[in-house]
C-alpha cells in the first residue's frame, strides 16, 4: 500500500493541480477534529446512504475519522477547489480491508471511496470528473500502486458510469461483509467492483 502521504503533517496539501475551467484542486488529509462538522453534513444526506453513516452524529463521525487517521492502511482526504472543500475521498490497502474477502487481491491493489460535496452554484459539466481525476492521479502516482479498486452501490448507476468513463473496468457484484469492532461498525452491503490499472512507473 502506498504510504508516501503518511509523511504529511497538519493540513499541508499533498497534491494539487489546475483543472481547466474550474480552478485549483488541492488534496489534503482529513483533520478529524476540524473537519467532523463538514463531513457529518455530507454523510448525513440521503445521497450518501451507501456510506452507512446516516445515523451518526458529529462526535461519531469524528471518532470514525480518528480511527482512520491512526491506521497505516486506510486514509481519508479532502479535495478543495480554490480553497473550498469539494469532495471527500478515501483510499485503503485492499488486502487489509473487508473487500479482500470478495475477490482475489493483487499486490498493489488500492481501494477508493469518493463522495462529492454539494457543488457551489448550478451544476457544471465536468465538475465531478475534475475532482475524481485529481484523486486518481495522486493515488496512481504513489509508489506501490498497481491497480485502483472501487466498490460503489450497484444501484447507483451514475456512479458506476462515472467510474467507467474514468477508465475503470466493471467487475462482479459482491457482498461486503459486516465489520463490528470497538472503534467502528460498518454494515454489510452489496457492491459493484470496478478496476483501473495504473500506468507503470518509470
């Protein structure tokens, strides 16, 4: 699993690039205490029900992301567009995640979760693609990444189609098992696996 971003401290940007027509996109690690309110607002929305945190209060959201922050295998990021939070992204070592029970994991498989925040103003074509592209570019450039693995809700046809437009290849539908730990409980759910091979590093 790529660990280069574990060297980042505070809210220092980890990656940035300009998206034509949108502005500067920066990625930084989630600060559980500072970002809990923002994340709670996003994951509480009906459109985010697949994240399984609809009933969590702000304190519980903070605890979940504190747990992620302590791990070397799971990471959470905010994408900011011209300094304004625009998306929540997560990456994880597939071999250390429940998804490993659902398919044959390869060395270098990195899982991705994404939640786009409410866009400012009217919808703009290409907005989600620009944010997703920045995240995928960052992860794909880290040493050790060989393939990206996504597991959206199969019923979310827009999300599946969006990932396919980004280059992901559709895989099987699987049942992700429940995780019930003292730190966090994640319910079982059905997911569609999609895969994206990353370019070989020179």
